[in-house]
């Protein structure tokens, strides 16, 4: 593996250990050059309560690798999480920098009603 990927995974592992200690429901994301993925995972870490990505049929029509697409994923994950009864989450950015598409997704999820 590359050193860059190793560093990202180390940062992700550190934050996930803390979230597991606190037993909180987490909003985790994954970023690829083409797509954004988001999941709300239960506090135990064994169930996915809600998920959204740019692969969903209604979000796939336009560009999928930009901040606008990430914002639409954030709105969709907030709607689905609220439908599942989740309002408070911890934001697991998976070691990615809080910048650009990651920030756009987080801001849109906050506007959609998730608290973190």
C-alpha cells in the first residue's frame, strides 16, 4: 500500500476507536474520484441504518465527482437517517481531510437535520 493510504487509514482507525468507546451512531463517508458514499452505522457497529451515494438513480444523472453531488448525497443521507429515527451522529470522515466534497456533504447533512 502507499504511504498516503496508510496514513489515511491510520487517522481513520484512531477516530473510529474513539467513536466505539463513546458508543455513538456514526455517519461514515467514503470518497473516490468519481463517487461519494455515506452510511449511518449503529452504535454497536453491526448494522447500517441508512445509506446514500452518487450511485443512487436520482443522483446519478449529472456529474458525480463534485461538491454539488456530495451536497446532494448529504441531503439524502439526512432524510434517510431521520426516517430511520436517527438525529444525532458522530461524523466519521474516514481519514479524509475536512475540505471540498467532504465538507460539502457534512454541511448538507447538517442542514438536513443531522446533529454532529
